[in-house]
C-alpha cells in the first residue's frame, strides 16, 4: 500500500463526491468548477463569485475541485504562503484540511471509513455531514477511491451484543 497513491485517490474521491470531477462543464478534472456546475477560466486567484443556492436558501462562494469557500482560501493562502488557485494549490489546501481533521494517517493507511468520518465536517457531500445537502453513500466513495488508485482496508464488522454474548457462551464463558 502506497501512502502517496492513497492521498491522490482520496483527493480524487473528494472531487467526485463534491460533484466537480464528473461535472459536464469541467475541462480540468473538476479544479475549474464554481458551485452550481459552472466553470471559471483563470487559476490566478479564487474566482470570488457568489452564487445563490435555492436548495439551501443561501449564498456560496465554493469553487475548485474541493468546493473551497473564498474566506477559507484567503486564510490558507496566507498561512501556507500560496499563490494562485491552480490544481496544485487546491490539492495543498485540501491536504492541509485533511491534516487538520487528523485524518491524514487514516488516508495514508487506507482506513477510508475513518478518514471520511473525520473529514465530513469539511465536505458536505460526505456521509453523515449533516449540512442538508446530498451525501454520498460510503460504498460509492469506496468505489471512487479504488477507481482513483487507492487501496482501502476493510475493517471487520462490529458484532452486536447478542453475537458477542453467544460467542462468549460458546467459548465456555461463565455468566455471572
């Protein structure tokens, strides 16, 4: 398992989840998208366009492959010493956000479910995000991650208390 491949795959999965990489208007794997599936032409800066989103009854400045809000772009640009809004800058910011969620070790190790869970407060399209927007199913994100070249670790399913009790009894355990 290669951590770099898993990072690339996780980023690709996020662009898929945010609906940018599969947008009919993209010409650059989703990096050129403004919320609402329109395209911007220059990577010189965040496009700084406000779009009304009727579904959530609010304005959004989300742009790029990871639908980064303008206010966060400005903070990360300054903090990380970045210029422009090209794919490399967008990836750098997304990786920093993943790092801040303490999910980067999970991404590197292929613990996809844990990484997604830790990042869901950043990306509204992840399962359990709770922003009232469309959330992808985990199985679809796992397929996207694998399609992008990532290798996910499948964790054992947790047993119910009844299954654990039965296993305990069958193993010769004593009930108090």
